[in-house]
């Protein structure tokens, strides 16, 4: 069964200039590299793109740049801003630019109630005709959303699916049974195999920016039932993520991209490299054969 928007998407990072301002030129360079990797599409303006540190005008500009760069690619715009008003503005802009879907974090600036979360998604899904992917990510929001609330949201007219970034595999299996027609994406790159085996229809991940070819091959191995190859590829992914946890995920990713000739700039302050030798660590890692073979 093929569900709407299913597949493998890079949670696109953001190109910044040396002073930390949004850089259209660096964004285009990053887009060009990511688009070579054979992924289904791009997930634009999410946490991997430092959206929590960008203002709405920058996110609108990024949406436009990516739409120009990727006219033949499936594009999902993350529009989950702290304010519903900004979320709807981002959603309508994405629809105008020809994006294929939307996604949004639940409201997370305050300890919102389940009713407020449902109201947010109800208003957002009604703002355009685009299919909406909701988001379960307790590590970012501070709490999981109850499965009863998620199934209520998934039943809304324009809500197509869910990005599930949680290690609660039992909850994922219950959602798969409860919502058989919904598209479920798995968001932890280092254990994508587990999510796919349980029933995820694809993945959305940060490390796909750099190793997208690996994740396409990993997903294909799982769908073909080649678990030996899937485990081998997942191990490469896990070792890469382990290295990123020491440097900080986004600073380490940008250092790894620089090591292969893609300059997406720094991360925006206050986000910074956690170790003094992060650049050297990531350059050495990318030179190893297990990782170098997956560079596009």
C-alpha cells in the first residue's frame, strides 16, 4: 500500500553566511548537493534547518529559494511556528509556491493543553488544501502527545500523516494499527530500521542531507527483505550519529558538509560546536571508506 507523500526526505538544513544571516547562495549550494542523492523529497524549514532560531521572513525566503531549486522534487514545508498566525502565513506561502505538503510541530512555547493542540492543528489544516503531516517529538516539545489525541488529529480532513520522532516503538505500532491509511514517517535516523519494520512509510532526517544515498539504500533493503544489508547500513548511520552527538548534531553536520566541499556556513548563535576539534573530527570521519562511499 502506497500512502500519500510516503518516502525518504532530507530534513533540509539552512545555509547561513559567516555572520549567521540567511544566505541564499549557500542555501542553493546545499540544495544542489542534497538533490543529487535520489531522495523522495525535501522537508523544508524544520528543526534541522534551525527554524527555531530563524524569523518568519527568513523562513519565507528559504521556502522560495528551495521551490526554485527543486521544481521536480516533492516538497514538504514545515510551518510550525510559536504563533498560529505565523504558521498559517508560512502555510499559505508554501501553497502559493507549489509545495506538495505541510508539516508542523505542535505548539510548544508554553505547556499547552491537549484541547489547545487539537485546536491549533484544526485551524492549520483548514488554512490550505495541502495535506498536513503532524509531529510527535517529545524531546523537542517536552512531553508526548497521548495516542488518543494523535488519532483525533489524524482524523482531521487535511491531515495525511505523522512524523514520529520518538523511541516509543509500542506507540508507533499502535498508531499503525489505529490509523491504517495515515502516512507515518520515522524521525530518528540512527534507528530507522526499527521504525520501518514496525510500519513507517518513510523517514525524514537530518543526516539525510549528507548521507541521503545511504538512507535510500537502507529503505530499499528493508522493503526487499534484505535484513543483513539493512543492518549493515543502519550501523553506518548509527556510527555517524554517535559522532554527531559529541560535536552537537547541527554544528557537526555543517562541519561534515564542509569536509566534502559544501559550505552551509555556521549554525546560528547560541548554537555552537561542543568540542574544540569538531572540524577535524568530522573531516577524519568523512574520509573513512564506510562514509566516503555514500557521498553524492
